[in-house]
């Protein structure tokens, strides 16, 4: 043990054991390969081979100066056909000079690098990478080290007298590199890095061999099998030849540096020049023309339009206002104006905003559809631009807009401000966020009508600012039925973690159980949703189960409770065990009178999609009142790990329609009986302005007699961003890795309703045509080669909701949720280019995959099946 301990003390300073004045020659090989995550068997690869000389030419205590010379380099590319490496010409590498460059060490850490002046940046980066491998300590421990990859946490492990390893973790990218990630994990991208270097030494401490491994696995969180893998190995082997080097004759490092010729000091981190950062490697105008057919109105709701969107948005972020002006004012641009507005909204640069507001006249109601489409696109954008938000705030404060535009404008401003606060680390005290919060709250206080209050309460739900919670509870607990319900909706939009306190749990209980006053049934069911999401304790759950035995005549709410408890028991071990314990052992509950409630309300949770598609869940909730749908939601979540995120929610609402079914025995005098029906859409958690089909019996009868609603009517058409990831990583070989991902959903939502007073029945159909496209790419970049692997996934999972009501006798309601057959397509492209070569070289290989997924109808419950059979039999 004493001998081994003594060895460790000596070994700890192994880098000092490069004999002063001796020169060592190492042959090196750097092999880089990349593939898609699903299949790593045929990667695209290139290899650098060469030799370096290393000499210790000065030493004073713990300070040393090493001289390096890069004496040869060559580039080889792996053939996709033969799998052999063939040498290729590179004018960059052919110009590499064997002139010396110098590194200053202090206590085994590199403190200065002096490289040849005027050489190519990628060559300098390669030299920085080489010297970084000679920065090490051969003793157990951890420290922060700066090298070619940036500032990293480094750990050392000594395995034996001849071998030790260095592992790098948490390398900081620096403020000079882009690093954008979606904060919603299910729509994010995970980059899992690994970097380890093994060292083998001789008895004199001289390094005989170095073997570095770096690996980056890029995974699209929503698609566990979609992504890329990048591997880089860098090996050094000492040769037998050992020469003598001239020593520096100087008393200090400062004096020695003055002796260096034709070199200049530079930082050790690699210098990164992002590929195509000036946007000159493509022509946006030509790209839009090429993709025009995929952006036609008829393609909205398909994966073709989503794929075109994914390709154009990154290009559009680099485009100047004049380019957008030419595109929007061209004949072909006018034909696809709506889709171009979607792209402009997703781009979210100030130049894009200026051109959008030039082409759309916000003050004119004739341009309302275009104005709303653009604003709704901004509301779900992933990169809110401060100047754009400031312009929107001024526009909203002006207040001289027609009501529909003002509603959409306020929702957009609130949603963008929420995302802005999230990107600042949930900073809702930020000065701009405070301005927007105060504006919305003051507008709400000044509202004189319920309709006005609903608009700004909806905006507070989109803003989700913690300092608005007390105001929202005030409106929820004291407002009219309409206002109260909207306030509870806004509270439900907050993260459930806000409500896990005794005070808030009690206030939601008061709303559900109507402890102090009566509430609208929708407000009660929304409050119940929050309570169930909080995970009720045994006492609270017992109270809820016993509610089913109460004399409350709102049997639809009791049915809703049963349905939601059933859904939670099916998805949560906690609720499943708790319900078995409570129901099975209590005869007062475990009986038909309690568990066989006569309501028609339903709640189901089903798989919407699964591997190889994204992990999607469908939550369908239908709240029925007097035999008629009052509030219905079909919510599609994407799930990754333990987290889920709502992509879109399709909501239908109706009020006062029971008069057509013969009315109700129980009438609430506080309930608004105005005949109303419409559609709500939440896109990525953002509430849009509702689409009202009709208000008042006069409008309804007009639709009935004219049949204007009996044909499919567009309710929402747009393309919006899902995944949005951009990251640049410095690699251990001096190149850099550009990771990018972009996803989009294209939605075409339409509905129709047919009412027959003669036959006393009604049919509604809502078709949600959706196209998804997700692209992920990893690109290894240097001036002498570029290696990229990309994967594009497309699919079209649609959802149709049909309902039939027969009120010729006893009211019967049949609900059907269909998912048609769909196909998932994946295309992988592997590309390797040598940009600067006597013989230009480009290699492209493509692989395609296709998966067919059958269509089906979701089972709701047995009671619904009985109703459907009854109606269909007639």
C-alpha cells in the first residue's frame, strides 16, 4: 500500500515527466461517424489521420512550455458502398504548416496557447483539440477545466499504475453559442453527452497512448425512437522515434513568449462559425416557390403543409424584411397568404412582424380572418420577441378595435408574455410582464358586461401570472355563472402545483360542493378536475365518494364524478387502490343506487397514438345537462416520461338547448338560459377566441330553416410550431456540432350541424384533420468537412367527433369518437461534403420507413353503446 501511495504521488504529475528537451512523435486518428437513432448499423463517417511532434522545451517549477508541430494530416471518407475509407483532397488540410506552436502549462493546466497567425480557424481548432488531450492529471479527483470544448467539470480515476481516465461533464457552451430549448419537456429534445479519455503511461510517466471517446445522443422526447447519434474517437499512439528539441533560454514565461515567432496568443476554446448563419446557402424566395403546392389551402390539415412549414421557418428567421415583402406581394405568395402568415408568426422576428402588419390591415374588419390567424400564430410561437410584444401592448392599449380583434389581440399578448416569463426563469416580476399584467387586470376591473369580463378572464388564464390568482378566485366565487365558470377555467390553466395548499384545496372544494353558494355545473366539474389532479387524500376521497350518496339532484354531476374517478383509477395506482379500499368495504357505497347513476356525462382516457408514433393520450370529457351536451372536450396530450403536454383541445359548448328537448324538471333561476352554442380551441395550452355558432333562438332557427350549418364549415385552419430546438456544441476534436429540431402541426378543423324539428333529432359532426411533421438534424461542422444526419417524420392522425340526439321520445344521445387509418413515414438522410477541395465531393444516402396504423372508434361506455344501438335501430 505504501508503494502504491508513493506511486500515486509521483503519478499525479505525470505531465511533468515529458523529459525536458526530448521530442516525442505521436500518430493520431480521429474518426467521426453519425447515424439515426433507430439504426446505427450504417453510419456516415470520415477520418482524419496524421502525426504530431510534442516537446517539453522549458520548465521552471510548476510552469512548463511545450512545443507542438502538426507534421501531417489527411482526410479519408467512408464509402457507403464498400464501407472502406478512401483518401480525399482537402485544400484546407493541404495548406497546414508544420511550423511550431506553443502551449504554456501551470500546475498541469493550460494557461496560454500560441498558434500560427492567419491560419484557417478549423485548423487552429484542430490544434487546440490536440493540445487539450495533453492537459491532464493522473490522480483521483475532480476540478473545473477549460479546454477546446469549453469550461467543463472533469473527474479523474486511476485504474492501475499504467492507466487512468478523464471524464468531462457539464461543458458550458458560452454566451456566444445559440442554445434554445422548449421548456415543455414532451415537446423538447434531449441531448445526452458523453466524453471520456483513457491514458496509458510508461514507467517514466511518458504517455504512450491516448484514446478519447465522445458521443452525443439526440432524442426527440415525443418520439423515443427518432433522433441522431454522433460519435467521435480520437487516438494517439507514440512512435518509436524520439528526437531532441532545442530548449528556450529565458528566465520566465513572459521572456519566453517574446522569443516565439509568427504566432499569437488565442483562447483554448474552439472558435465556432455556425454554418449558414448569414442565410446565403439557400434562397428563401425559391424555396417558397418550390413548396407552394404543399402550402395550398387544400393541404392545411395534412403532413405536407407541416413539412413545408418545418423547412421554411428556420430559413425565415434569417430573412430580412425586404425578402418577406417580395414573397408576400408576389402572385404565388397571395395564393398561399394564410400559410405564409403562419410561417411569419412562427418566425417571430421583428422584420417578419413588420411585414405581416404591412400586408394585413388590422384596423379593417375585412382583414379580420388574416389578422386573427397571424395573431393566433404568434400566441403559440416559441420565441417571443420583445419588440413585437411591445408593439402588441401599444396596439392593445389603444383600445379602438372591434371586439373580435380586441379579444384575439389580448389573448395573444397574454400568451406571448407568459412564454417570455418562462424563458426568463418564470420571472413574472419582470418589468414588461408587470406592465401586461396590470393592463389586463385594469381592463377587467373596468368591464361592465359579463362578455367583457369573460374576455379578460380568459386572458389571465393565458398569462398564468401568480399575482392574479386572488383576483381570479374573487371572480370565481362572486361572479355570475358565466363569469364564475370562466374564472375557474383560468385557474385550471395554471400548473396544478400552485394549488397544493390547504387554503386553495378548500376553495376549490367550496366551489364543487357549493358550500356557500350555488355554482354553474361547468364551474363545479372544472373545480373537481383540479382537486383530482392534486391527488386527494383518503379523507378528501372519502368525502367525494360519500357525495354520491347525497340528495343532490344534479345527477349529471354525480355521473361525471363516477366517470372521472374511473379514469383516475385506470391511470393511477394510488387512486385504484384507494377506490378499491373505499368502495369494496362500504356497502353504503358499493351498491347500484350509488354506482349506477343515471346521468349521460362521460369521461374517458384512451391511447391516441403510440410507438412508432408519438406517445399520445386522448382525454374526452362530455358534460351533459338535460340530455344535451353542455360542455365537451377532446384533449390530445403528448407524453414523455412522467410529463404530459396538451397539443390541442377541441371544446364544444351549448346553453339553453334543453328547451328543444322538452325542458327540465329542475330549473336554476340564476342560470343563463340564452340559447347559445359554439366551439373552443386550446392550442398548446393557449385559449383561443371561441367560435360562436349562434346566440339566441332567432339565430338558431335561422340556421335550422336555411340549413346554413348543415355543410362542413371551417372553424380553424393554421400551422403552428411544436418542437423548436437549436444548440451548438464544441466537440473534443475541434469541430462543432449543430443540433436542430423543428416540429409542426397543421390543423383543419371543421364542423356541421343538422337539426330536424320534424323528426325531432339533431346530428353534429366535428372533423379535426391534423398533419404532423418533425425534423431533427445533427451536423458536424468544420471548414474541411461537414457531416450531417437528419430524420423527418410525418403522419396524419385525425380525430372525428360525431353526436346524434333523438328527442322524439325519451332523450337518447349517441357520441362517437373516430380515428381514421393513418400512415407514419420516416426519411433519414445522411450527407457528407468536402466544401473546399480540388475535386468537389458530396455523398448523400437516404433511407425510408413506413408504418401503417389502423383506424378505430373509441369505446366510451356501455350506456353510450346502448344509446347508439337504440338510435341506429330506428
